[in-house]
C-alpha cells in the first residue's frame, strides 16, 4: 500500500539544466531547486496494511519496499496490464538515491559540484 504525497515548487524552471533534490528527514519532505529550498511538507502517518489485511495508519519511519522506483513517467497496472503515461519531456542526467539525510549546505554543495553547474 502506498500514499502519494505532492510537494510543489512555484519557481519557473527555464529550458536549461536544473538541479532538483528532495529529501525525507524524519517526517519532513523538502524540495530543492538549483540548491535553493523551495518547499517543505510535514507527513505524520501513512496508510499501511496490517497482518490481518486491514488498512491502518502507522509511522513513516517504519516503511520499506522491495519494489522498483519509476522516474520520468507514471505507471499503473490494472486487469493484468501495465500502462505507462505522463512521460517527462526533457533529459535526466543522473538520479541518486542515498540513505544519508543531507543538510541544506550539503545539497547546495552537490548542486555546485554538478558537471552542468561547475562551468
């Protein structure tokens, strides 16, 4: 079971390389664009399936998954079929998933060290 959570930036993203970072730190999701903190959102509990097959709400720090992560489009599966739609228009150079909770300064440094921003 999963729950979608939306966090948005209201900055205009020009048609050039942009560095996007997101982090989950405890119960706070933060979104960064080109090293700048754009938005944060608190998440208290998420729906989970208990051992009896019923949905209940539990703490976010207890979640894990062996499922694949899908970037650049949306995918649904219904009636034994898989549909892919909403494709990202552009290029994605690199995706990094890390178990380290980066500080704001570390995210700024990652942006500065990026090949596209160090020119």
